[in-house]
C-alpha cells in the first residue's frame, strides 16, 4: 500500500510466467536482453563499431562502454534476424512471406529500442538547452524522437508478435550460422595474446601444456611473441612472454587433434610459425596448419567447435 506494507504475503493469484530480470550488463547499457550477445560471439563479426576514440566520456559511461553496448545490440539483431524461411503450420491465414517479415522486423525494432534506451542512459540526449534558446539544441530536438522510438516500436513489437501468435506460427524461428572460428592474435602481430573469436578466451602457458583461460591483461603467461618480421609478415619461434625460453612446437605427425605442447626454445625442430591475419600457421615443407580447439569437427569445415574443458589441439587447414 502507500505506506509500503505488504497486502498479501502469499503469491496469489499465481502468475503463469517468470518476471523478467535485467542483468548487470544491461543495467550498465540501459538495455534489455543483451547479456548473451557480448562480443566476441560465434554468431557475429569481431566488431560493429570501429576506431573508438575513448578520449570523451560522461559520468555514466565511457565511449568504449557505449560502443560495447552498441556492439551487443547489433550482434543480438544479427542473431535474431538470422531466421528460417517456411516450415510453419498456419492455422488462421498468414504465409511464409509474412512470417519471415515479422521474424526479421521484430529483432530490428528491438535493436532500435535498445539503441534509444542506451543513448538516454549515456546522458547525451538529455534536453539541456542553451540559455533562452531551446530550438537550437540538438539534444532537445532528439530526446522526444528517442523516447518516441521506445514507445512506438515497443508497441509495434507487441502487435507483430500477436500476428505470429494469431496465425499459429512460432514466435521465433532462428537458425545458427557460425562464423569462421579461428584463433587470432591480438596486439601488433609481433606480440600479443592468442585469442579465441567465439569466446573471451586466451591461450595460457601451463607447464608444458597450453590451455584456454579467460583473457586477463595482467597475465604474462597469455602473451606470445614472434621473433622476426619480413615483408610485413611476422614469423619465427612462438615464444611465451612469461618465459621466453618456452616455445610452442608443432607435433611430429600432423594429425587432427594432435595436442600442442611447449618445449625449450633451443629445440628448433618444428618451432617456426607465421601470423597471417587471423590465423597462426606452422611454417614447414609439409604445408600450413593452424591452431584448433578440442571438439567435434563440423562437416566440410576447417574449424572445430568448442567443448569444455577446452585444450589446444592441432587442426589441418583445408
């Protein structure tokens, strides 16, 4: 009641659904439903927002934080708009074309709503007009547009979902189209962290073994170096930044799922590697190979799906 006293201690009547809960990540962004779409993500490219100048910030969030939120929104929209076409059993009219339109438009609208809410959260669209002249303020012109996007498109989302329900179609019909899942090196190519695209994982030195661990900028055991550079290419021994006497050596026999290990750098056999954009290859007369991840090989692909616990195996490039 008005005094904050609980009127009924029992949860009656029973509500046939769970309350939505906003994640801590969405609280930061001012959004909803983005927790699972932070980059890197196997359904999305490395980034949607490029060349971030993080010299400006507000009391609420830095530019890199806002860019991260927008990256997650776009990833969520891309995932949501990757949909099946057909295969629905319509009961009350409707068609596959209409269903596809709705499957595409709903995540598109959700992205617009989240983007508008994030802009309001950043404080950059607050109407604080110049003294005595509100008409010249971009913020004062933009804020009602942003709030209108939230109100109007949220209502449209509800109406479109109702149309799917009324035709007997499922409310979603997404399909997975994973992007190429290799292990690039972050940094300047000569020195950096070997990172997994689909997860926030880095290769870490663990004795004579290599393993995937959550990336930690403070861990030198996750830093690797190439010794040489020629014609714009970085190559040579792939040595640990934690202990430069330790190098990764390719196995003697190049079999799929052959485990990679760390050896003394003085043992030069099979220790030459090359960084080529997104992939790290061995350099040898038998051809090029790259890092893979333990798991099941997808048919017709040269990548390996991640399974936990994750270790480093060897995978031939097709």
